[in-house]
């Protein structure tokens, strides 16, 4: 039977969401989670695939502004809630939804589309490249020590009720987002996301706790975390599970990490989703006992090459022609001249010969500065056509801070 794509109607949201839940394992979310996602879902940006009266595919998008190198916030479609019924795989439904969605994003004038992938291999064929990664760690706090910077002892820590501290914590997040690429400026309603605390997802740990850091009566940082009591014949061996941490300066940051390392009756600190250059790594006595792991997080696609490359700044002056291949969004294919520096940039079509050749996927991977064009060239994914062009462009695309996505969507 033929499949028809339609814009999601609010009255069909329960049917649409039921397919999504089943596709991701069939376990219902908590009422608080479901209420939040119902409120945040932009039905006018969501697609349903129907076969007669049966919903067989879902795809949505959130309206984001994403921080990019230089501190600007660029409109971006946050692709989300993508699923196809297991009974309808390999019929082209996903491809048709991605086609429709990227056409819509282009019509809205958003230069970027971003997503987090449950299976990373899916989205490369639609032009998405891995633009940021995240660090996880399992730290043996009984063996690993911290060397803290001067001023750490001047920071006062106190427990605070999670909800009561939420507004100040959110203000700290807003203050930080322009300083690192890859962070979304949260629209109204999104401040509820980091406060979700469904008991089923705690894994036997405590409800969410919050400690705030203060200096001269002003909040300068916070940490949200769970604790899980455990013991064996030798005694307590509980764990701390860090959810969020943010601070305005090195001393406040170190004070919070020192607290997390020293919580009574615990000997393991589980750290998830931290930036690749997170400062705590340079304070620990033994990095090997931190059991670091890296995974992909933000996948990024340039929907409009010229607008996207012109929206960020560059670490060094750049003047290069990029020969871009984009089979899925052919309006991007061709040669583009990028000229820019730390003050701004312009990217326009040109008939001049290309200095570098690459696909839009590699351009997306390099866009936030977390993956170098030189590294991609080493893998054979970027070709240098003019001697010297690669080194200059690769340096210009870099970012002083590693890109990071602090939460999913």
C-alpha cells in the first residue's frame, strides 16, 4: 500500500507518540516526561507517515538556535522523534521523511539541522557528520586525588532543594552557552528538561540532589547528582552519579568536583556527557583510574552551505574555495568561496576552481571546530587540490573550546 506523509495534528499526537515509544523499546515514560514532550512538540514541524489509517512513521523538529564558533547563535532544526514501524522497514519511509524534513528546513531559512542518533550509521547517508563528542568516566575516588587551584577554599558549598535552585542554575547555563560551540539556547519550556527525575531511571539511586557554590553571597556554580548506597564485606562502596555541573571560574569548578570526590560512603564517581576538554581531567592524580570513554553526540548537517559557513567566525584568516558534493540536497553542490576571519565571514558561489574537495557530511563534521579538516583528509575524506590550502583552512575552522551538547532532545 502507498504511504502518505502528513503534518502531525494535535489530535493524532497520542497515536504518533505510541509508535515512537514502541520503536524505542515499548517502555512508557513517566507522566512528567510525557507531559514535557507533549508541551515541547512542535506539531507544525512534525511529520507522520500513514498507510491508510495506520501511523507507520514519525519525525519531528525543534526550533533551536545553536552556538557556533565566534559566539553567534544560528537557527537550527533539532531533528528528533524519528521512527519507522518495524513492520514497515526498508520501504523508503525514512528517506521520504528526511527528504520532506530537509526541504521544510530549507524553506524556513534555517542553515543547519542537528540530531542525536540512536544508531550513528543511519544519518551519514543524509549528509549528517559527527560534529561533537562527549566524555564519560568512571572514577575510582578512593584512589584518584584532585589538585585544586588557588581560591578553591574561598568557595562556599551548600545543599539546595533542586526546584528552589532551578532558576539560578538556569541563569548560569544561559550565561555559559555563548562561550562554547554546539550548545542550544533553550527556548521557553526547555528549562524543565534537566529537572526531570523519573524514579525508573535512577537505577536504585537517590532522588536528584543539588549543591550550589557561592562566593560573597553570589552563586558561582552548581552540581546536580544522585547517590547510590552500596556495600560489601569490606564496607561501604557507594557511588555518585553526576547529572549536571556548571561553574563560572576554575576555583568554583574545582570546589564542586572536590565535593563530588569526597562524599561520604562512596568510592566511585560516574560522569556522563562532559566536554572533551573538561577541566577536571587536568586536576586528577591518575587519569588511568578514571576509565575514560568517548562517544559521538551531535550530528550536524549544513542545509544551506553559504549561510552556514558565513554565520560563524574563524580562528585565522581564511580564503579558500570548497568543492562540495551533496547528493541528497543538490542545491549545496558546487564550488563555494569562503573568506573570513575572527570578525566575520562571507561564503558565496564561485566558478573558481576548488582548493579543497569534500562532501557536505565532512563539512558538517568540521563546522563546530571539534573535528579538523586535516584529520578528515588523513582518512581520505577531504582532498587538497591546491597545495597549502588544507593546513590554512583546517586551522581556521578550529575552536578554542571543544564543541559540546549538554543535553539531548
